[in-house]
């Protein structure tokens, strides 16, 4: 399967050089394009990026460098804070998230609002809407149940937290604490509420992580305009704002101009909070026992025989597949292979390009542009094939940031029907939502 899902350059999005060029290589750290001045990187990374000092990139920022990821720790600090802060000048969480501190932290190297505002506004709108949906359904989450369980484990959690030096510990105390956690946290009810809390918490964090920078930018047009790269767009509305960044009306019209070409429809599905929080915890399954014994039921002779038969069948299939592969390679060895191209699956492939749309609604496509290939399959829909592609190369969630279009030979773009199968859809184009 790996060969079928690789692009023209022979690699997945996440591993190819094109990905670095598309999203923006490892960015400079610090505002104004200065190297080595930022909080989340240094001169070594800036040198690796191959960018010149003082230049302003308009490529997309890799997700790992974006503010919403860069500021969140992997575990809470000793004081309970979950944010990555400057070790020399630590501030409390409220100060850390204030507009004044955010405007010092934000740059065109860690946020799309300052590098590509069309993308940043679209990401912020989607994240804030997702958080608002969760807020409207918060009463569906059984917070009291989780609070009761965790409230009863305060002593045990304190004993297991080695950052807390005020607790006396011994092997017996630690074993007793672990035993208590094992009996309290492993039930299906606790797991279900914890999953709901993780879903709600993740969306509420992203909502706030986008809402606060957006509010800081909208509230200070001069600051915002001073950080957006001059080369981002040649649109007259954008140019007018850059000439007079303090004019809030020009700012709003410039943002509207950047967004107008990227109006997309949004959909809800299985990840909608209504569906997620309406789930019921599965009933706990008890292991089957004999005559009250707590030991699992032993496998019978018949079970073992069935397992052996399946193993033999699997081995035979593997051997037959190996023979077919050897036979096909011997017959095709005389035909030359085209360099840099993944072998096309039987039945042909569908080209998937990432394109920029012109004002006439046509795609800008060059013959040597990079692209991915989907196998033509009468049993697989375009949506399913793209989900599989994105899962292999980045994440399925990333697909929601792209608009799927049909690409005609003359470059004309039309919304594609993703419910049809890949053997009838024709070549496709992906347009990034929000700019």
C-alpha cells in the first residue's frame, strides 16, 4: 500500500522536502525575522531553515512550532501550571496569557494570524466555534462523578507526585496508594467521563489559545499590521492597510479580502459534542469462569486445533502471494521504470494536487508540480481514499482544513463530490481553507 499513497517525489507529506517548503521550514524564533531571540528555538534551527536574516516567510508554519502547541507543557509544573514559560522570568498564568504578554510572544514565526492572516482567521474561527459547541453541552458531562472520585484520591496522588517534597514516603505507602488508584480509576464509568473531559478540555484550550491572540490582534491594528509580511498579498485592500496600519476599518476590509476567496461549508458528524457526550459507558465485562473460579477458562483442544488451521491457511496465502510477486517481477524486468514515481496500482490512479486558485476561479498548475496519487477503486469513495491518505501522511483531522475540488484540463475548479468512488472522479485539487 505504501507505494500507492506516495507522491511524485516518492515520499509522504510529513517526510518530504516539499512539506517543509509548503508549510514553512523550521521557523525563525523571535519577531521581526531575527534569529535566536525567541522563546522556542535558536540560531541553529534558523540556520537549518535556509532562510535569510531579515526576510519574512509567507509559507505555512509547521504545527509543532505554532503557539497553541509551543506553550503547552506535557505535564503540570510543581505549581500546577500547564504552560511553557521563560525559566528566568516566570509569571503567573493570568499574566502569561494577558494581551500585553501575548503581543510580546506572538510573531510571524509561531502564529498564522501574523504570517498568513487568512489562514489564522479561519483556524481561529473553527477553533472558537468548536469550543463554543462544547460550552453549550457542558451539562452533558458527568463532572461531579469525576470530581468525587479524584477528590477521594488527593492523598494518594500527593504521595505519588515526586515533585511534592512535603510527603513522607515508604514502599508500603506507595503500594497502598497505587492499589487505591487501581481500584478507583479502572472502572468503565471513570474512563468514560475522563474521555469526555479530555475532549472538552482539548477543545476549550484551543478555543482560548486562538481567541486570546485574535482579540489582541483585533484590538491593536497598528501592532497587527506591523507584524504581517508585506509580501503576503498584492490585493489593494491589503496594501491600503499596510500603508496605514492604524486604521481599523482598513484592517477589517483587508481581512475580509483575504477571506473572500476561501468561503467553505462546514459539516458536523461523529465528533460533534452532542453525539460524543451522549455516549453511554460500556458495561464492565467479567472474565468467564468455571464454578466460581476467578481464573479465565482454559482453551479446549478444539480451540487449539482451530488456531493451528488458521495459522496454516495464513502461511499458505503468504507463500502464494510471494510466488505471484516473483512471477510478475520477472516478466516486467525488461521494461524501464520511470524515476521518482510510485508504481501505479492496477486500474490507474487519480492525481491529487495542492493548488492556488486565480481570481478567474482556475487553478495554477505546472507540469512539474508535486502531487499525490490515489488508486482507482470502484469500492472506495473519494472521501475514504483522502482520509486514508491524510492518515498515512499527517492526520485525518488535517483533511478538514482543505477544500476538495475537481480539476479540469484547462485548470477550472469545481466542488468535487466526495461520495463517488475513485474510479469515476477524475483528477482532484486541494485548496487550503482560509487562505
